[in-house]
């Protein structure tokens, strides 16, 4: 029997789990994917929104602003890359100015600090590579950047260090109340009994909600496609460059990342399959045409990959957070958490975790361990720091990923973490091995070997991202035997 089960190991689910781990209780986190951060949390813009875009009075607005203010301290505690370069929302007409003035009014109503309208000349002083046809912009100095998958992994590690269990590759089929006032969570692998259940299942959260709630919800899968550009000698923009938003979202952006890349996108297209993260020629062409309004000289020769992510849009447009309406006691949820869900995650985690703990009557864990900050990466170390790291562990002297300068020591450490990597992509998200110009073409074979050594498994069991995404399908001997069975 668990005190609480969190369904969903994205950034929201892991933030809830980390907060619940501060209490003295038995906690389980379940996810359908093979790793944490394997849904929307791995494929988004990585922006900590200031909070001007969310409509005043909504849960989106309240939790966005509260969560954004928590990020600097939380990222420091976890050792996760974070910055606050600010953002510009660009206007190219006097009609756009009206939109920007409305956004400024929302910023004031939402208590977002420092926002103001800036004009053509000041914009080009701030960001000289902006399209000179720009007329005006909303400047939001508190807009930030974070690595979303590293944040999620670090939150998961912190929860696990404090006793939370993680059962991944374990899709939830059903949740239902039991006759004794508890809850049963039924998965493909097992059944788990718990006093409280917390639904943070992203696109799947609507299905779980409708199993138990008297108020039905409808989630719409909204896909966004992106280009990612290689590290440049000179980053063209220091701030996140938005365009005026539409009813479908915040629009196409040009933004630096915490690792020095440039991100272009996303589109916003509603699709039927909430797990279809394909990219399309039409979608990517749409990104490019809109990006050129912001950055006329964009050069696709710097593109190293494209990707897409899914946003779980609730048809009425707001987050649904807290007790499940019309369900028996002990059911909680975070449903419809699309953008600015990453920004709001620390606040959602804190409030929902505390609410569940209060319902359960859990006491604070006096032995709660503060997060172990992620170590400085080899790539960002000084020569002196690299020499010191090598002296402690000679595997810091073995470079596995040339593009991102990731060492063997870092890859082994990623696998050994409390919620460690079990796949090629799991290593990539924790170390950036495979995220560079060659996209793993050079380092993947060695990463596979290290995974085999650390996990004690055959190369035939290693996957790119779980499931059937195996990199090797057999040996030459097995293939020859299948082709000529009579010769054995």
C-alpha cells in the first residue's frame, strides 16, 4: 500500500513527487514511457515565461507567475542550467501595437515586473539582428530559459533520493476507488493500491480524469514543430524573440537555449493522435516562413535536427489543478497543462504536493535530503577544473562525444544516478552526448557499450528510447542460422 501514487513522470509529475518526498510517506511514480521527461517535457521551447500572456484570473496566470519566480532558486539547488535573458514580443504594424498594449495590461494585472513597450530604435539597439521593419515590441525582462529535460531528471533524482519509487515503461490502464476508501491503479504490469492518486499524465490525463470525474473534459493534442540550430560562433539573439500571439498559442519564436543553440518554432496544429511527434514538410516550411519575419538572415545550413512536441490543450483553455471534481476523496490532478506548464511546474508541484500531504495527514520528513546538485559539465569547466576532475577520475580524460565534449565519466555517472539513464536517449538528455552536429553518429556505439557495461545487459537489449526501438536486431550468426536453418 502506497500513501500516494503520481501518474506521469514529466516535469509536473516529478515536481509533485519531489514536493511529496519532503513528507514521511510511501510514494510511487508511474509512467508509460521508458524514462522521465519522455513526453512534452523533452520537446518544448525551454522558456520560463514571465507571465504576461496568460489571461488574468486564470490558473495559468497565477501559477505561471508564481512558478517563474521560483525557478532561479530551484535551478541553483538542483544544478540545472537556467538564465534570465528577457524576451521581446515583436510588432510589425500599428495593429500589432494594440495587441502588445493588451499584453502589457495583462502583465500589470498579473503582477509581472518590468514589462514595457519599446520602439524601433531601442529594439535594434537591444537585438541588432532583428528585422528592421519592426515597429514596436513588448519587453519582458524577467523571461527566462531552462533545460526542461534536465530539470525533470533532477527533480526525479531528488524525489528518489528521498525514497520515491519509479516504475517506468508501465502504462496505466485504469484507476478506480476501492470499497475501503482507497484507490487501485491498474497498469500493464501490475496493480498498486494507494491512499491517494495524483494524475499528471499529460495527454493521457484527460482519459484518467474521465474515468472517475462527474465533470468530463476534452483534451486536444496540439503539435508544435521545431528546428534546432548548431552552436554558432556568435549567437544572433540574446533574448527570446516572440511574435504577436494568436488564439493557437504564443506564435513562432527565435530563442537561444541554455546550451548555446538557437531554437526556431513551434507551429501549432491540432491533430488526432496525441502521441504523433512526427515532423512534416508543411510544418517546417511554416516555421521557416514565419521565422523570417523576425530574423531575415536565418540560415538553415546550421540546422542539426528537427523535432516536434505535443501540448495537451484543454478545450476551455485553462489548467485544471487540485481535487478531481465529483470523484471520491483522495483523487488529485493536473490536467490540460500546456504552455506555460514548464514555467508553472514548480508552483504546481509545491501546491499539489502540499495539498495531497495535508489530505493524507503526512508529517514533514525531518531527514529529508536536500538535492544533490548536478556537477559542472566537462564542456563548461576551466582547464584547471578539468585537470582536477581527471585527477579524481581518469575517465574524465576519455572524450566520448566530440560535438558536445562529453566524457566517459559523465556518461557512467548519468547511468548511475538515482533515476538513471537506461537508453541512448536517456544518456543524451542527461549528458548531451548525441545532441551535437553529428547527432550521435560518432558517439552512439560507445554510449551503447557503456550502457551494456553499467547495466549488465546484451547490446541486443539496448534501445534508443525504450519499447522496440532497438539499435541491433541480432548477430551475424543468428541471421545466417535463420537464412539457412538446414545447415546447422
